[in-house]
C-alpha cells in the first residue's frame, strides 16, 4: 500500500473551485484564531484588571433589575479603560451640577456680578442679577453692608418680565421642602423662612414672616412645620421628633414687592422701594458680591439646588435680559463638545427635574472639559472629597483620593468625578444607575468597593 506525500494529496470528487473555497475557509479560520490569540496577548495586566474588577462590579446582583451605565477613563493616557452602556440616557439628578459648574467657570471670572448699580445725590439704585448669596448667612454680605452705611433711598430696579419660579419637571408636591425654594431675581436668605425653637419661643427669619407662623397650643417640642400650598402661612403639626429648627420656602411672587417688603423689615431705618428698570439708565456699574469658587464649592459640597439654579440665571443676565436658564444652557453647549448625535436633555441647573436626560459619555465630557479648563488644585478644591458633604460616611479609607459629585432622585442614583490612585494615576469616572428598587445606601457601598479597588491597584 502506497502513501502519497502531503504535496500530492488529491481530493477525489471535488472540482478545483470547491478546493479553492475550502482553502480560503481554512486559511480564514487560521488567521481569525491567530488574531484572537494576539488580541488576548496584547492586553496589559492593568487592562485585564480593569476588565475583571469592572465586570465583577457590573454583575453584582444589586443591579439585576436596574439600568447601569459606567465609564472609566484614564486621563494620563487619554483612553477609556472600561465602558458599559455609555451612550444610554439616564436621569442625572444632582450630578447635573457639574454641568452648571462648567457654565459658571466658563462665563463668570473670579467673582459674581450680583447687582448693577448707580447713584444720584439722594438715591442708590440697585438692579439685582439673581445673586443666590444675598442675605445668606453662609457668605459675606457686601450689598447688605452698603445698604446699612448709606443714608440715601434704596431703589431696587426690576425688569418688566419675570423668572419662572419652578423648573420644568420639578415635583409640585415638594413645594415646602427646603431643597426646592423658588427662583427669583432678588433672592433673600435663599428664599427660605427659618423657623427656630429658642428659649421656649418660636422665632423666624426673615423677621417679616414673624406674624405668619402659627403654633398649636402645646408645651411639647414634638413639632414639625409646613406651609400652605398657595400662601405664605406656616403652621405647626405634631411630630415624632423634637423640634429644633427648619427651613421652608416662601412664595416670592412675580415682582419685587415682597422682597422689598422683607428688606424694609430687615432695615427699618431705611427708605426702600422698587422701580421699573429703564434701558436708558446711565452709568450702571457691576458690583462683585461673591467669590465664585466659594459659591461653587458650597453648591457641590452641600448639593445646594438654589445656588445652581440662580447661577444659570445670573449668567444669562450678564449678556441679556433673558431670565430663562435655557439661554445659559445653550450657550454652554455651544462652547464645549458635550453634544454628540444624541444631545443631552439639560433643563435646569440643579438636577431636580426628572426631564433631564444625559449619558455617561456626556458627563465624562464635562469632567474632561473641567479638567482641561481648571488647574488640578483648584478643581480638587471645588469638588467634594470622601467623607464630606453628600459623601459623608463614604470613602473614609481614601478620602483624599476621590473628588466626586453624587446624584440622587427616587429610583435613580449617580456618581461622577475623579480618582487619584495610590500610584498617582488620575482617572475620571461616571456611574449612573436608573430605575432601581434597592436602598440607596446599599448601592453606594457597592460603588465604593469598586472605586476603592481601582484606587488601590493602579
């Protein structure tokens, strides 16, 4: 029996064309296998780590019934090291304040122009520009001191059109919650009434509302306070908790009538009025009222919705009489590569709106824009570290290695920011969880465990 050499093997019964097809298939499979082998060989140990730890994180059972979007970006090497549903839309909640931060540092220099002003022999004219810090005890009060020192009449000027007090998609039934005060041209004390129990008495600030608070006759301190839906009437109700103090939004109205009445009660020895603003008013001078970084830092650390909303309005008023936050939003989108084929649906400054929709990619683009626009030490000073503000109790192991902004609305949770690893590498990350039914604290701990592993291993 004779065996043919490999070079002489014949495929009996096959014509030449079929032989060629089989040859191409065999060669194709060979090279496909080689390509697969080469790809796996090209993966660096660090990339293998990112894949492994990220897949373990995303496959956690806590996300089984939720939507999850993840982006992890190596800033030093300018490359994405992990992504999951990065182009899907999520409700950003308060991580949208990073977008507002980008708008603020782009269009406001070092300080906020809170008012425009000019003076005559007998009158100090002030045109308010939605300064969120006015009469807020957390901030220095330049205008308040100016009012206190002058002997002139103080006339607050107002535009003929008004600000929309609530944002699109805000929850109407949260009208008396301290995180949802009305927006306005001349805010006072964040448009909140502080009701406080002090020396067996109930006191209020601003003083104007002292006669608007009713307390049921009881010696118990187990109280809580609410406001009537359409009136500035505040009332107590029984509670299971000892009352110390509370903040409740007041109805501002669509003019300066109430704000100037409040100011008249705060400065009883001053003559305070309001007048319509005429475009031909001469010699208007901008008054810088607040350091921008102190406003942004407070906004991000405390997730202050009011500051975020007022900043967008203030920016719009610098260039026009536009009271709509959409003016500033569009201005920001035009200046940065946040948009792609699927533009973000960005409707307010705070993230209170459930109409807001952004992708992890949009948020990463904002993070990278901030990182390129600001020195790292300034950016780190603005964005909260671990175990502070809304990150209190979290990232206690490496508090200085993370700078991030949280976002929380019912059934939606997000976290976005920067990581400095123990090996001094820098990453930007975005994690967005939508439509979940888990406890927020449980999800935050799973995210914390994931990010701590990245901090430690790179």
